[in-house]
């Protein structure tokens, strides 16, 4: 990428420490905190309903898709939203800047959710496409602005990302409770009937509520943009310079091709193995180049690979784990039944409880805290243990529905892993990225989530709720695979540290 046409990627370093915001952090963090909170409200509110809406029969108001087809669509949709972050980062770096990209992305996301409020397959799939496109614009650029609020050596940086991540999860906690109530509760269906409306359309009320959430986020972002005046500026164009339209077309075409290739992996699983082999080749290619930036790119790709494996397990929350919650779990709390979609809030409860603990821990330890590679190893270990826990739970389903504590335990283990890997990964990417490529590297980070989400959809297609033995094998095989990756990454920690060139 030509630095002449992407000065926005060279995000300005604060000249003095800004401590006027939440908990002594920069003031702009509060604005980004609430904007992302509402965006995640919309995303997770819709996601909590997605697999159910696709697998429920027409008599239940759903689309009646088989589990495997629904899991594949779910994986392709979630993959697309994250994969398009590369395109969104490139557009911000070279054309409009991060601040406008977040605004435009939010408008597109809201439009997608409102499209899904209408009862037709055309508006449903159109809505999914719009949400994916809008997410690609908003997600990498709001995160890069968080990183730009801090100086590179600022010890508050990881804590700032943990606070930002807590905002994400406040939105993710509230949204399934609201959208799940509108989509699944008998009380709301009775209200619709009393108003002379079709209760089978309750799913679309939930999708509309997600759009309202995104609209709230947009209003807050516009009202508080002055706090972000020093970050995310539109790129300046030097006299005689030109925008990289050709590169834009190439990035857009490459994104589309990768989406189509990964979609084809539903029918041709060998494409997944080819993808992993290409990632390992890219790591080695950059690792053995002499310059520091190349070695740091190799380290970025190692983290990319680890994150991809992590999300392949973690992101089954919205597919196989949702189906387990709906079909095989007693959804009761002290004798009171609740919609199965409410399980999507449990991860966020744990994040809200644990995020301050981790933020305090990293600040308390300061330079003595574990390195980023070690945190990634621990993150993979905990997500592997979460599926180990589900093996006996799966076997118990032979006797009937299991108690809710199994899923509470799974979400606790996965959340510990998430807090070790995800906010730390965001912070590490902004520290390792060459300054002229910050937006693009953030897009690459979200590509890991994209491919992990797609792999999660592929793996979830093997979920069988009618056989306890097959279900136990389903969880056990994935736990073993992630455990093996954890051991490999642990062995590579010293090498990765050298690649990082002094960056923690």
C-alpha cells in the first residue's frame, strides 16, 4: 500500500497523555465504547435468533432448513461480515478515513436488520448481506481508532481494549434477552394475537429490535464525534496524487472470491486443508525475511492461525451450542422457564464479571504480565477444555435433557479463553502492524475471525442431537484437535517472541 495515498493508516500519536475519560483512559474511549456496545447489541440480538429461525418449521414461523444447511448458511454469513473487514480497512486507509467508515457501516447494518423485519426469504438474505457489508466497514475501523487513542508504549493499552471489550459484551448481554423475548416467548405471541397480528411473525419483531439498537449507536456516535477529532481522519491527497482504485477493485474481487471459495468448502472440505497449508507457507515466507516489519508480519500470521482455531470452537455458540441448548437442555431457572435464545447472554455475563478482573490484573502486573504468545496459548487451552466438559454432558442426554449448569460451565471456560485472546489480540495487532498498514492489518485480524466462523459452521454441520454417542464424539474430537494446536503454539512461544522484535 502506498503511504502517499493512505496517511490515515499512520494514525497520529497523542502528544500528551489523555486521562479525562472512563477510569483515567482517553475521552474518546467512552464514545467508542457506547457505539460498539449498540452495534454488538444489534449483531448478537439477531445472531441469537438466526439458527433457530432457519431450523424451525414453517408451522413455527421458521424457514424449515435442515441443521447442516442452516449451519453452513450461518457460517458463511458470520464469515462474510468479518472477511469484509479487510475491504473496510482498505477503504478507510485510502479513501474516506476510519470515522466516516464507522458511520456509513452502521447505517448499512441498521438497514439490513430492518430488511429482516419483513417476512420473506428475499428480505432475509438481503438483510444478512447488508449486515455483513456494514460490519466489514465498521468493525476494523472502530478498533483501530481505539488503538490510536494511546501511545505505543502506554501500559493502559491492553486495559483500554479490555474495557472496550466489556462494552461489546454489555450490548451482547442485553440484546438476546430482548430479541429472544420478542421471538420466542408465549407472552409476546399472545400479545400479537390480541392485536390481530400473526404470532408466527414474532421472529421478525426480534430482527427489527436489532435494527433499533444499531440506530441508537449511530445517534450516540454522531453526537459525540468531537471527542474523536484527532483520530480516524479522512486521508489527504497530495497534489498530483490519485486514489488506488485499481487496488480497491483487487481487494474487493479477492474478498468476493475468498467468500465463494469458503462457501464451496461446504461441498469440498479439502479446500480447508489447502487454506491451512497456505497460512503456514506465508508464516515461513515472512519469518525468514531479514527486515523487522516482515518478521512482525510473520508473528501476526501466527496469532492469526491461533485465533482462527479458537473461533472455530468458540463461534459454535450460535450454531451447535444453540441447538444443544434448545433441544437437549432444561431451560429453567429456579423453576421458571426461559427462551433458549437467552443462553446467548451467558457468555456476556461472564465477560462483564471478568473484564474488570483482567484489566486490573494486566495493569497490576505491568511489564511482568505474560507475553501475548503465552496469553494466546492459555486462550486455546481454555476453549479446548470447554468442549472436554461437554463430552459427559453429551453422554447424559441419552437419559433426557441435561441441567443448565453444563452450559454455564462451558461459557465460563470459553469466556476465560476469550479474555486471554480476543482483547489482547486486538491490542497486539495495533502494536505489531507497520504504521502505514494499520487498517489493513486490523482487517487481517478479523479475517482470522472470518475463517474461524466459517470453520465453526462446517464443524457444526456434524452436530447430531438424536445420538448421545455421536454427540460425545463430536465434542471430544474437536477438543483433541485444539489441544494439539495448543501444544504446538506453546513450543513456538520463544520463536514468536523473537519475531515480534521486542513488542510485548
